[in-house]
C-alpha cells in the first residue's frame, strides 16, 4: 500500500494522534455515513440521537488523552486539520449544556455526553486496542445504524471491514501506482542501487506520480512550517499543563538558560544534546496542552523528528529548504516501511512503535541530508529503532506528559547519534532494518496489555499521582 508523506505527517491537534485525532476523524466518518452511506433507511424514520462507546485503550486512557473531547468535537463537525484549539472548550461546553450536536449539513441530533458517550472497559473490540462503536438511533431508541472504527495509530482510522482487509493483506485497492513501490528496506535498497537514486529521490518520484512538484514542495514546506511553529510556541509558553498531574512546562525556562550560556561562549560538550532536548520538549509540551502539532508519525512522538530537523538547521551551515524537503521525504519512506510491516501505535506495540519509529525516521532523514547513501540511511534507521525495542507505553494518569515529553528528547538524541554512527561507516552492518522492524512487531505481540497505553502498568502505577 502506497503511503504518502502526507499520510504520515498530518497537521492536527494534541494530545494524541490515535486517541484524539483518530476519534475525531471517526466521528466525522460516521456523520458522512449517516448522511450519504449505503444503509437501509426505514421510510418515515430519521436519525434522532447518536451514541458512542469507547473500548480498550481508548476507554482506559481516553479522558487523559482527550478522546471524549475529540468525539464531541468530531460530532460537531470539527476535523483535526481545521479545529481551532483555542475554541474547543467553548464548543464542548455548549454541546454539553444543549445535549445535542448540530454538525454542518445535518439536522441537530440529540447527544448528551454524560449519557451517550460511554467508556466501556469491560468489552474489548477484537480488531484493535483502539476501538469505537458509533450508533444512530431514532426517536424511539431503535438502532438504525452501527459502525465500528479503529484508530490504528498516527491518526489513521479504519472501519471494521477495512481492518479485516488489512489483516488479510489483500491487494492494494487504492489504485495508486508508483515507480518505486518498495514495501520493505531490502526492496528500497535494491531499487536505489538499480536506479542510482537516493531514498528521497525515489520517494519524491512516487509522490510526483500523483501530484505536481510544486504542490508536493508546498505541502512539505507547510508541514515544516507547522512543526517549526509548534517548536516556537512551545518555547514561549509557561505554566502548568492540563490534566491534574500539575506538571509544569520546562522548555521556555531551559531555552532561556541555554541562550544565556550560549552568549558566554563557555565550552559545553553537551550543547547539541541540550538544544535537541529543548526543541523536542517544546513540541511535546504543546501537544500535551492540546496545541497544533504534526504527527511524526504520531502525536505522542511528535517532538523527536522536528527537534532533529531543527538541530540540522541550527548546527549545519549547509542546511537549506531543499534539504528540509529531502529530510521529510526520507523520513516518510522509512516511516511507511515501519507502518506497513509493524505498527506505529503505542496501544498495539508500546512506545517502541511511537518514539522508536520517530527516532528511526529522524535518523534516516538526518543521515540523508548529511550525504549518506541509501545503505547508510537504512543503517541509521536500524540503529535508532534497535535501541528502542521493548519500550513500553505507560503514561502516568493516561496523560501524554510523563514519560512522554522527556522520552521524545532522548529519542532525538538517539537519532542524531545513530545518524552520526551510520555516516561514519560504509552502510554494511549486522542487523538489517527489516529484522529490527519485525522484532518490534513480535515484541509488541508478546507485550502485556498493561504496558500498551492502558496506564495499568509501569510508571503509570508506580508513580504517586498528587
């Protein structure tokens, strides 16, 4: 299946791509299904009320991840790409008071969040850990339409039927033909060798098979602008992040201190790591506060890749706009391989699939713009991913704050280290990237559910919440 760079990098809001953006998108899909879907419509009967149940990880950590709020906003007609983060509180308060939603193009539907939005921790849906059931009922409470959706990571949402097709690994029905259809790293390296192209050039050719170059470049520039804007906003904000843990933002104070140290010209052998960490923390503090972020490849891992790209611009004088695009294209190529063959969902494979994937993508992108060959790019991605294998997803309080914010910073540091190691070699190495990806998939299958974004184990239960 062809995954565009814009499938992996999506502009949306925090705190979670799977638990916030995905459910909001699922709600929008259900509204479309009500209005124009092919389902039996009894004569003289119309949809009067909507009800939603959240299951699995969405039920366990939905409140901390803003899933309940996302569903309400989605049923109001909002989308992750267009919703104004500064107006969400007012929208939710209005719907809660009126106990109805009025999405554009629809009549008003009865929807009382207190009664019609259920966090069902007892009934898992079998397709995926992030399951949702949407119901449309008539005025007498009779069920007219039911749809099950799964949020499978990175803001991707599939219906029950679509998920079954994905699991069956049936033929790609997207109709998108590309000149370099690599689905794993072995094929990517083979095609690069035969064509003489870089990973970024092959990815660009695939994208340009479906859009003009100017549109592609404008889209890539918009992605980076959103990432950079998130960094800058995160570096300007102070105070306590929402959710009840009383975790304070640190990026601004650390940034101010680092700037002071920078002006003194005192030797600091850890300077690059400090800047990397602050950039990543700025993004993930914004994400935790529900701000505008870019999935990279998820919201929980949104800080790692922008931090490494900002580091590239900060410390490498040869960095320019073209290299930013090549970085994003290369990172997306590796991210597509990981998503196709394993998962980027913390609820499915733990944080190895989120920050681990992000670190691998960032390492590949940085190695590429530093002049690395396709083999060195693959090596960089493998080093970064290998050293995140087994990482659990155990957010304290179900919030994307602890350990997520600092974890992105360390993922960025690992990415730069991996790229540096790879660029100093010739591309040959012992563990192939495909083996690391398959190991991540198998490890995720073996991992206990309490370590996969349910907040039932790990730091989530060993840290006193106060």
